[in-house]
């Protein structure tokens, strides 16, 4: 059981605390109020900050019109798919706006080194990042908030982020359709050059386009088409090695398709018949090369057109939801919040001070506590070198 003396001591200690508060009530009330009023007055001297905000929707990736054709063209579709695939576009565009290209462009455009009074671009960039907040919501909308003492400048700088992002996107292939269009555009150009060269080589044999139409040489054309499919499948396997292991089912299936195509090509080559007559061998080889390049060109041209349609349909443009306007009300400083926080902090500090001071006074009346305090003071002086 608890001794009555202990209960009495606890009651006395609690009463001592209440008595200490009551004795210093004026200090504990007037002190925080004075500091709160002073903080409120100082907040009026702080230059106000305005926040302008722009929100926009980044380019959306919809289901491709060419999705089915990619599957039907196996090799080429797999290769184009390896060059595409954006997982989280909103976060990607946020990273774009924090990139060197956009931030340095904004520094040059608005002369932020002079405005922020910085000697180096890197220092001005740090201030810019402190004044700009970029976030993406679950709805896919990205917001850019800019703080500045000038409301018009804050709005201009916020809108400029979207403008610079648009310029950057013009130099990059970001969406799936853009990447596919860029890939097939490059392949189409290469195939076109090779087709033109093959056509010139075929023309040197004395065979023009009219003769080709009258004599299609179907057997040779079939071999050329198989060669084109083998080439496309080999390119697909090369691309798949970059993101799939050779033990993956998709890779094994692609390898099986390649082996089948090669077997068909070998069979077609054997079934071509007897050796060509003198002078015909060169023509057949060049005609086969011409059909090979023509097949590749047609495949790439078809996918290029579909990629352009997909790109136009998905609208690879930024859609501004709310453009930034010069704010009418300041966002900082929050005068009432500053005054309240200053009052509460001062009240807590003064209460702690009053209790510590009372404890020291009570300790000075006790011999043992007084000796400990004297020892602490002596050690403190020695630590400061004043002993």
C-alpha cells in the first residue's frame, strides 16, 4: 500500500506547481500575448508572396489503330513494340519539367539570374526549384504552382512551364504512337534508298518496269518475299534479346517462327528448277533483290501510315485545363497563423522557464541540492576556461 506521506507529498508537489503558475500568471499571459502581437506586426512588414497555378492534361495514350496489324506482321510488330511502351506518362512529364533543358530555358527566358541576384545558373536553378511545385494527381492532371512577390510574374512563369514542355516534346518521341512513327519513318527511309538502288541495278539488265509487269516471275518473287520475312524475323529476335531472356516463351516462339521461315526459304530455293540460261542468272538475282526490297518497303510504309494516324488520333498535345492567372490574394505570409504559433511557442517557453526557475530556488534551500548545483556551476566554469 502507498504510504500517506507519499500521498501528501504528491499533493503538495501538485499544489506547488499550481502555486508557481498562479504566482507567475501575469508573465505567462502577458508575455505570449506581447510576442504574438509583435509577430503579427512584423508579418505586416514581410513582402507578400503570391501563388499562381496552371493545370494541364498530358498527352493520353489510347488503344492503337495498328494494334491488330502489329500482331499480323509478327516480326515488324515485335520490333516496333520494343521501341514503345510508356508505363506512367504523368510522372514522366513531371520529370521533363524538372530537367535541365526546361529549367535552364526558363532561367534564360525570364533572366532569373538577375531577378534572384545569383551569379551562377545552378544557384538560380535552386531558387527556381524552391519557388516551383510540380505534382501529378490520381486523375492524371499535372499542376504547376509558382510562388513570387509579383502576381503577374508568377502566372507567366507557371504558363511558361507548359510552353517549354511543349517545345521539348516537339524534339522527343514520347508516346507509343510517336515512337512507332519515328521507328518506321527511319526504317522506311532506309528501305526506300535500298529499293531505289535495287531498281537501278535491275534496270541495268535491260528490263524496265513494263516488262516486269508482263513477266512477274512469281517463283523468284515468292523467294524474295520469304527472304524479307526472314530478315524481319531476325530483326525482331535481335530486339527481343534486349528485354526478354532466351528461355522466355515469346522468345522461343519467335525462334520457332524463324526456323520455319528459313525452312520454307530453303525449300523454295531448291524448287526453283534448273539453272538459268546464260545471261538470265544476273537478271534473276537482281529481280529477287528488287522484290525483297519492295516487300520490306511496303511493310514499313503500311505501318508508318498507321502510326501517323494513331499519333494524330491520340492527340500528342498538352491540353491546358486551367491556365495560370495573376492571383488576387497573397498566399504568404499567413499573419494569423504566425501570431498564433508565436503566442503558443512563447507560452510554452515561459512556462518551462518558470518551472525551472522555481526548481532552482527550491533546490537552493536544500543543502544537498545546493551542493550539487554548486558542483555543476564549477564544472561549467572549468569547461569554459574561466576557473
